[in-house]
C-alpha cells in the first residue's frame, strides 16, 4: 500500500496528527507495532489490523525486559501527564505484576 492511500484511509478517521502519522506508517509496515494511547486511534488500528501497544503495555513491557523494577511509579505519573486510568485497571495490573 502506498503512502498516499494509507494516509487517506487513516485521515478518514479524523484523528490527531500524531495518531494519523503513526497509523499511516504502520499500514505500510506489517511488522510495525504502533504505540497508541488514544481510544479512537486504537479503534482505527484494530479496524485496519494494525498491532498496537498502549502506554500501560509499554510500562509492563519495560518491567518484563528489566528496564524498570516496578510498574507503579510510571503508572502513578500518568495522571499528571493527562492520562486517565480506572482504579480497577490499576488494581488488575498491580495484581498481574505482583505489586
């Protein structure tokens, strides 16, 4: 798929500039994993069969790879950056990661 066509497909979703750029790029590279936190962007990616990982997934992956020791410091910093997280989701992740 060429760049113009992938841009047009993703632009139809009326996402932000960043999400549009990342998803347009990912459409042309099937082995690419897009980092998308935005709900609408994740829906778009799903509909286009683009593999995505979100902010929380990156934090967990960093722990699994030994780059960080715990997930909670990163998760606790997210609301200050404007990302809302449900208490239920936070508790599930804490349990999953043994924190």
